[in-house]
C-alpha cells in the first residue's frame, strides 16, 4: 500500500495542549501547530511562565490572533489532544497527578529518557520499557501514543524555516488514536506522520534520539529521519 492510500482524518479543528510547553521541544511543537492553525494551550507547573511563552509565540510570524494561550499543566489537559513534553525526571510524577484529567484523551508522549556523560547522550533504562509505556501504565483510561521524538527543537522554533523535511514515527496500540496523531504531525509543513508499530516498540524509537544527537554534534546539523520507499 502506498503512503498516499492511507486515509487520515481531518484534524484541522482540534485543540492541542502541551504539557511542559515552556521547554524547547514543547515550545517548538506548539509554535508549528499554531502556524498550522491549531488552538494551542501551553502548559507549565508555573502558569505565569506559560502565559509568558504563549504571548511570545502569539507574536511570532504565521500565528493567527487568539490561538495561543497559557495555563497550568492541569488546565492544558482540557484540550482535544495533549502532548507530553516534560523532562524525563518529572515524567512519572506529573502524569500520576494528571491521570483523571487525561482520561479519555489522546495523549502523545514525545519524551526521550536520556542520560549524558563525557561520551555524549545514551538511553536510560525504564522499568516499563519506555517512556510511552510508562505513560500507558499511568494513564489506563487515556489513548496513549508516542510521536515527535526526532524533530529538532531548533528547527521547530526557527520562524525563518517554512518547512521541516522529516518524518514523525507514530506508535500506539489504539490505531484510531495513532492515525489521528499521524494527521496532526502532517499539519506541520514538510512533515509526514508514519505509523511505526505498537507502544512496545517505543523503546528503540526513544533511544535512537541519542544517535541523532551524536550525528548533530559530529556534523553540526539538526538531522531528522525519512522513511524511504513509502
């Protein structure tokens, strides 16, 4: 089946909450989704900081008036789709606290459990297997997916870059939720959302980020991934 034969839903009207939206990855994803016309709520432990970031994003090129807002992480859970972009260190505690607020929601985990030492980045062990699987265990009433692990925060945040040449690997046990996230990824100019398997396969996707960091450091680049023959 050719990639173009896969029917993706229309997600143009969906709102997006970004937990940890004041960090580099969350802020970058929020900016691109705002440029695509989605209402986006920046979530943070400190609502005042979220309001500041939302105001900054609202003033950037390509963002329509009234789409960006700031709130606490709990308030950001009211959106149609919620992206988890918090640091790994606070991942478990945050999601444990927000389990009720996220019930029934499509949750997109983009967290990469990584450590850093003198040799560079390396994947950390996770008892559940991966950050996404930990999310699924903590949020049994949510529709958990994994995506956006390999998109450069630098490229996402650069207003001079119109299109980002990369694929986003989307994983999930709920195929309808995964397809929705594929469509959401495709709303970012230049990006394709590609289904890459069930959540049990998220571990190697998250870990691959360490390889991409090594490539970026070696070649002074901001690389992404493209799936060929699709």
